[in-house]
C-alpha cells in the first residue's frame, strides 16, 4: 500500500511542522457545496476584518519557512496566503470543482494550506522531500519544469513532483478533474498553535467532506514520531 510521509530531514529542519492527511472516495463533480462555502468564507472574512492576511500567525510561520528555504516569501507564497489575498481582493474564490472549492474555503477559514491530489495519478509512495534536480513537474500550462536541487517538493516513486516549493504550487499531473473519484488531502501548518489548529482542521475536513461524500476514507494526524499515512 502506498504511503504519504515527510522525509526525516524535513521534520528535523522544520520542528514546528504539524500535518494531517485523509483519503476520500466516491468524489462527484456534481455535488452541491454552496452552503459549506458560504460558512467557511464568512469565517475567513471575519478573520480578515481590520487586518492583513500577512499578519495572521499561520501565514507568518510559512513566510519564515519560505525564507529558511531560500525563497523570497513575497514572491513565493504558500497556497493559503495566495487564496486569502485573492479572497480579500475579490470577495470570493473561483469555482473549479466542488472538492477543490470546499478545501479552498476551509483553507482560507483556517489560513492553513491544503493540498488535494487525484490518488490515481500518484505512482507509489508520495514523499515530501528535498529535490535531487532529476524530478519532473508538469505546469497547468502543459510545460515541464525541473525543480531546483534541495527544493522541497511532493515526489512520487516515478520522480513526478506533485508540488513545488512545498506549499506554493501543485502540479497538473495530479490535479482534481471532473472524472476524479479518489483523492488524497494533506494539510500542513508551522505556527505556534499549529498542532491544535490542525487537529481542528482535521476534524472539520472529516465532518464536512463526509457530509458531502459519504465514502470518506481513513485519516490521521501526522507527527515526527508517527509520520506515515497509508493512502490506498
């Protein structure tokens, strides 16, 4: 059975990391998630009242981690910050697929990045690790990129990079499509209260996704002592 995990050096280099993962089956692109989107969007709007997304502790922690990775945090942003910036500017997020829309809404409510992968497009284990420079990343424009050596990526057994710069950008290879039925969802945080917030986010994902797609599968909180999550 394939395993999702973070490499030991990732846990060592980023000791504040906390994460959760879950699987979901029976995904349908026709599901109605409007009620849930409204609820989580309202929570995101409440959190942004009188402040900037960059002042949220969840976002500040990812900015520090991006700086530690040698990335300019105002050039490369974690996914939740990018979504919050768009939400604050436009008042809503684009609707792509009900599963993506729901995870994006939960992401902005918690200010924690959530990655969603089509499990059928992942070859073997999926590992958050530093790149060797030999991996292949497919952009949404159809171009092939090669991650920089030591860049933090999500890599499978065939050296497909399913995300670049950790939580910055996912790949088209495992993007959710109308025909997707099985997904792997990963959320990660690095702020001071991350363990508690990820636990709450984990429970929210399980409850909300299970209400829309009853075939929600296994789920787990991940730590350096328990880093492995079987996902198929």
